């Protein structure tokens, strides 16, 4: 029996969605019987994920060291009979280009987790992308940008949205469980909880969210919850977090909002909430969106980036990303209408089951792995 093997390459020192995707896809592929290998940087989240999943991997102190050890990596790939590499950062293509020059039969896939808006058609990019067999775009929005901006034929670019584990992320209907978790988090059990899951960085739109919360009628029974890193160690921007705290200080919102910081138990927290807000203007995909939808939560999101692909009129409300009055009005409408929240939550769960499950995602990914180069 031939063993299915793939190497996940991610030379990133970040702490965001791309790195989390590497963690999840390793687990999903192992569940499908694949043997997964890895290349990463030392002392990074990616190394933590690779170690936790128990895969064989090579870690380097920096990208230059990985390039300098190209012949060591070549020997390793040959010894392990690895013929497929899946990379996740555009700068990873430097390494895959060299490896493919040394091992022409390697198959290289690259998932573009960002979908940049600038053309990449200079000589360097033409060479790097010429050695890539398939570009995987995580949304239709990033697919359209890749078609326009990358020096790659259209038939080598595919749209493959992320997926979520619908068994892990699911609604909770046990009132006692909901109340116990809310009490543990310091959330009033009877309030409508409006959450923003995501690292506290300017790009995630926390300032819009906070300003909209400040504009809400304070007599409304709501509570706001930010779930995501607030400092450098957890992927947040400390100065931005301080700005938000200054905006809240001395207002009635101070007693109606909590910044939880980074949490590893999001699957337990999301089901006890009521509304999730995603105010980022240019979300390339937004895994936390489909995680929230899988937990039966209605979404208030920006009508830009990939969000219109994920959230339809039945599962949420989309508004202009910087229009604070529109955000306030959308929040207030859902705070006041429990039946609409529940109906949207049911539709959100159904939409994820139909279009964004991890089983569907990994099945298609494996098909790309197995397609001849």
C-alpha cells in the first residue's frame, strides 16, 4: 500500500489565521490517513502546532538558514519519498523554487491566505510562480485578485474556501451550560452578548465596533465581548488596545465590555454568545466567521472583502465597514429582536454545513494533491 505524504511549509513567525490553518489542516489530513511533514521557523506558533500534532519537521532559525540548507532538505525529501509540498506564505516560494530546480518531479501548491491587491509580475515573481503547480485562493475575492495580479495561467488558480469542524463548532442549547460559561467569563446571564472574535489590531475594526457600542442606547440590555490577543505575544497591537481602553474609560460602556484576550477555548465560548461582529474591511476569508456561524450565531459584518461570500441575507447583516451609525443600527435591531437572531443563527449553521465544512475542504485539497503535476 502506497502511503500518502505531504509536506506543509510555513516559514512564518506570525500568530494569525494562516498559522492556525496549518495547524488545522495537519490534523484534518492525519484524520484522512495522510502522513504529514513540516518545515517552519524555530520558536514560532507554527512550530508549536507541528510539535503538538506529532509530525516530523525541520525548523530553522531564519529563512536564510532554510535556504542555505537546501541540499539537506533535498536529501530529506528523497529519503522520506515526499513529492508534494504545500506552502502558505509567498516568501516560501523562494525555497520551493530552489527545491523544484533540484527535484523537478516535486509538486508545489501554494495557498494564498492574503490575496494582495498589488500586481506581482516582475522577474522574481514570474520565476517563483512558474515553479508552482497550483495556487489555491481562499475566497472568490482573493481568486479574482490572483487572476489579475499573479503571473500564472487561469487554469492553475483555484478557489478553495476554508472549512470548519462542524462537530467541534456547534450550537449549545443547554441553558445551564450557557449560564455556567457566562458566569465563568463574567458575562451577565440575561444580557444579549455582542462579540468580536479576532486579534486586537487596527485591521480587524475594533475601533468601529467600540464606537458603535458607545453609540448604542445604554438602556439596552447588552454586553460586549472581545476575544483575541491584546499584546504582541498574542498577536495584538498594544498601542491600539490602549486607544480603545481610553475611548471606553469614563463612559457607561466601561461596565458593559470585556476584552478577554487570547483564548484557546473559542469552541466553548462562541455557543454561549448571541451576535458576532466582523467589522474588518478586507477579510481575505475569516475563519472565525464560519466558526461563529457553525455555532448558530448571526453575523454583523462588513459588506466588503470575502464576507459577502460567507454571510447571506438569511444568516446575517452586512454594512459599510466604517459607517458607525449603520453598525449601531444593525446591532440595536438584533439586540431587540430575539426571534430574528435565532432564525439567522439557524440559517448560519445550515449554510456552514452545506458549504464550509472541513470535510468538504480536505476532500478537495486531497484531490489537488493527487492531481498529476
